C-alpha cells in the first residue's frame, strides 16, 4: 500500500519524465529514418576501337577479334531523404556474364575529377560518398579498360553497382 501511495504522490513527476523520454526517443527515430534514393540515368555499355585519327569507333559485335576497349558509363542521382548525413561506402561496379557469374568487381572513376596532365586525362577513383540531409547529388561515373588486359570483359552482359550503407548492409543496384 505504501508503494501505491508513494506513486500517487509523484505521478505528475513520473508522467513528465516518461513523456520527455518518449519524445526524445521518437524524435531520434524520426530524424534517423529515411534512406538514400538512387536514380540511374544514361547508362551505357560500349566496346570500341580507335581509328588512325584517334576517334572512337563503337563496335556492336563483341565476338570480333578487333575490339580494343571496354567502357561502362552512367549518371546517378542520389537523394538523402533523412535528417542526418548518410555515408555510402565501398562503392564498386560488378561485371556479370550471361550465366550470372561475376567476372570482376572494379572501382569506378568520377568524371568530375578529370585532370589533364602530361598529355593524358586522369580521374579520381570513387570509394565513398557522404550525402547531406535533404540533398541531391549528381555523379557521372564510369569504368574503362583495355581489353588486351581483360579479355574476359568481352562477355559482360549485366552491370551492378554495389555499396555499403551507413549500417554496413551490402546493397546491389542493377545498372545495365
């Protein structure tokens, strides 16, 4: 009986403290809820050669022995709809063949970081992004290589973007 009377004396204070705690907990959940939304635009998977003038000649038939270069390019719009910054880590491009076997996983290059140094273009690799709350980020990404180094790239049919979200969960998005 003493506990019940003690509780009745302090019910206003106890109710206030529970209300404050519940409000803080709910506010924290609402601020951190949300995710990064992806929109992939202008995706291209091309095989090409250079003519004697240095122009790119796109090849449709990948069985041809004359292919020299392989390139995947796309634009991605990322929007963080939460109230807190969201990091995207370990951003990779997964190249898959017709039998759904992963041929290779490669690091993307960021078109915005292009620099012309010593008669060549250089690009920074994209490993992570930190997207601020309610912000839209547009990235032009690509990967390109010489097919003499990577002969098995002739058989790429599907391209996936893989990354880890802020909780360490691996996420895969189909690009092509």
